[in-house]
C-alpha cells in the first residue's frame, strides 16, 4: 500500500466512524488527536495533517508524559512530538499541541486509588487530560 492509499483508508475510516468534515469546517471546530510519539500515532498524525489541510480543518494534538519509563526515554518522546508538530506547523499545517507533563507519581497514585494495573492507571490519567 502506498502513502496515498493509506491516507485514503484513514479518511474513509474517519467518515465511517461519523467524522463529518463539512460540519467541522463550517463550525471551525478542530479534530483532536492523542499522540504518543510511537509509530501508530505518528502515522495517524501525518495522515491527518494531509487530510485536514485538504478539508481546511485544524488539528489539536495532545501528548502526555506519564513518567513511567526512564526519564530520558519519556522526555525524548515528548520532545519528538513537540518537534514534529512544530515542523508541520512551519510547513503550513493548522496544528496545535497541548503537552501534559504529569507528576512523577501521578500514575502510581491512580493505580492505588483505582486498585488497578499500570495500563489502567495511565489510561485513567490520560483521559483526564483529554
């Protein structure tokens, strides 16, 4: 599958999920995206940049630094996302980014409070940011 086919598949999937580009454009409402810096979210981000530029719809991204891995690793993910969004903005894409840099024990506190695992704890605090 080439890039154009991949982007078209993303567009069709968004429409199938109920995204109405015409309504977004008319209301000047942005589309939101959680982006981690991993391959999946970066691929989706790059595809959305192309689609939303054509549709004249802004993209608002959110990234969350959970501080559950080594500091250098989690910070590098956050910086990568910041640089990627800045690059696309400089290329003329209507992209903004909100960065949530959690307290170092925030996920552990959520895990204890919810009596759950780390995956649930990270999801819980991430959804609070969204």
